[in-house]
């Protein structure tokens, strides 16, 4: 009976979501014409995917006007459509086309595009709007995406907002690297998302809204956006910096304790978990997709804590109150929790940085589909490396593991699966150089026992050798670090600076999701107790 009740609840929730979506779409002031162009007689998986996605939304609202035409139709000639398949969105008003199908993660991009086009409003914040309004020459934007990339929708929506804000100058092509591998090869877009404008690279990875608009205006990648003026000032009890498992859990526990809290995240929510193909044995789940687990965590956290997404913290000034300055606002707060996580560790070999995004990748989930039937190396010997090697193999990638030791550090179960999948391992081997002109073509391998070297032709190098703690902010404000470079803290997650705490991967210890979440909850409860009875005032 309990199971049945739970299923009924899930169905009711799903029905309520569909009803809410229907109401949202039907309230849109403008119709959204969508055209699908394809080659006559060619009904491949991408064409079918386009049709199914658009028809699914069309069934929810008559606002979506869908027509399917062939590439020899007069409208194809009018709008210069030559690629199979191509979706055009509201082509009489805007120049937005989709080369491929909005499947997987890109379904979110399509939904947001429909809503924005139906509103006829970019919904840019004022700072971004001012930047875009400075553009007075054409900007032809290409954004390369993959259905498995959780960061891609953020970049796609940036592009759509720019087009709606300045349709007379800005056009957008959203290019699925699986459907258009030829274009991905031409632009060396071996890592997604990648954004180009007027044939110039303006962004690798998802960018916050203001950074994308600045990059688009200046036609070169921008790394820091400092607002001209701060328009908003928020006072609260706690600012959590970082939206991974530690930060999200801390937000829940802080608010439940009675604190007014805000969570600020510069990138995609979920941290490394969002990029993990499969998470095993997180309490309550034998197996669960990393992105699925993140969605569950974020949905839960949103019931409690206010989340500021795509908003990097620029500065923290300790004091009473502590001042936290982000790219968009200033927080005055009583405590700060640093849950900034850790970034992918680099090999630091010649060619790695130059070919990053051009065959060198740190995310098999995002970039793996492009390497189907191609030869790649997976560098590393831990759980993440083996998991991602298995993921690549399942996608049809010819993958070989490169490990600098004689035995793997991964769990026995993962090691066994690697053997069962017949994935070869090069033992006691290190990469000394990654070579190629515009993309990865070969690597120099050295056996660290014999000293023998060899050149191996490969199409890609995936790197999973651990993480470097993100301690830039901590170091900037004088937080003490351990000898290993992590934030130093006591048993209650307090740092050497009053009111500054830490949790998760940035604090060292085991790199496990459940550990990070536990530290987040413990730190939040410590912060609540300390704010009631400040230890620094005793």
C-alpha cells in the first residue's frame, strides 16, 4: 500500500508540473512558430528527435506553431537553410537555428527558448542589457553543445537572450556535436559548451550572463566581470560560497535552524557530481546518475535557501558584518561558509593547455559523444578515472587507461568491470607531451620503470587524476591552509578567521559525496550555535 501511495503521489506531482507548464505556455503573449527542415526521405534519429520534442511541447499549448518542411521548400531558400535537420525558431522575428535535435540536457534549453520567444523579452539583467546595447555590428554566434552536457543549457540561453535583445545584429546557431561532427571538427570543438562569434572563440565552458555578453561585445573571452555599480545590498546571517553537495546541504540545515542564508555558485550547481556519469552507493541509491542526484539535491535545497547561480564571488572582507562582494551584488553577513570544492588537476605537460577543448578533456560525460569510434586515452587510476573509462567504452569510444602505477586505486568492483569490458591499461606509464596542430593527434608516453618512450596516435586525452582545492578566496582573505593546500580547520569546521567556516572537498579528507554533505550539515549547525553564542566574543 505504501508503494502504491508513493506512486500516486509521483503521478500527481507529474500531473501538476504538466498543468503548470501548460498554464505558463498558454499565458505567453506571442505565438512561437517552429519549423523543422530535413532532407526528403531521410528520417534519421535526429529528425525524429526534433519532431518528438517539438510535438511534445505543441501538445501542451497551441501557442507553438509547428511546421515540418523539406530542404527544397521555398522557405528553406528564403531563410538559407541547407543543413539536415535544422530547427528554426520564430524566424520572421529572430535568427535562431538548431542544427541537430534538442535532446537530453538540451530539452531544457528548448523550453527556455520557447518561453523567452513567447514573451518577446530577453529577461537580461540591467548590466547585461547595457552591454548588449553597445553592440552595433553583426554578431554571428555559434554554440556547440551535447545532450549529455549539464553546462550547455546555461550558455545556450545566454545566446538566445542576446538574440532577443538585439535581433537586428545578433544571430545564433546551436550546434549538436553528435549531429554535426563535421562542424565540431572544423572548429575543433572537442569540449562543450564552446561559443564562437564571427568565427572567433569567445567562450569555453558555461559563462555567467554578464561575461557572455561582454565576450560577445568584445569578440574575445572575458574572465572577470566587475559591475560598474552595486545596486543591491543583501543582509543576512550566512553566505555559502559553493553549490556542491556540501553547500547545498549546509543551506538546508542552516535555514531549518532558523538562519537567513544565501548560496552563491559561480558555475553549474552540483560541482563535480553533475559531471559524474553514475554515482554508486550514495545512501538511498544503489546507482543514480550524477546529474539526477544533483537535480534532487537542488530541488530540495530550493525549498529552503535562496540560491544565486552563475555569480562568482569577487571579494570577502572579514569584519562585523562580513562583506561578500559578487559580480552582481554585495552581501553583509554574520558568517561565511567556504564550500568551494576542488578543480580538476592538470598533468602540466606540453600541449595540455593549448589543446584543451581540442581533444584534451576533463569531462567524459560532456565530451565523450564526439569521440565515438575514435581512439582516446583515459589518464588516472582512481574511481573517477575507471568510471569515466567505462562510460566512454559504453558510448563506443576506443579507450585505453594510462596509469603511472602498477595497480589501480579504484574499488575492486570497478576494477573488475574494467577487466570485463576488456579495456586495456598501460601500467607504469605517464604522458610527457600531447601533440597536434589544431587538435590532439598523438601523445608521448614514457614507462617510468624502463624509461622507454613511445609516440602513440590518439584522437583525444581524457584526464582524471584528482583535484586541486579551490582556495583562491580563502588565501585572499588570509585563511590558513594545510601542507597539502586545503583549508585548515578545527573539528567544528572553523577556520583561523572569526566567522569563516569551510566544508566539503576544499577542507581535505575523503572525496566522497556523502562526506561532503555530512560536513555541510555539521558546519551549518556549528554556525547556528556560534551565532547564538559567538565564540570569538568570549
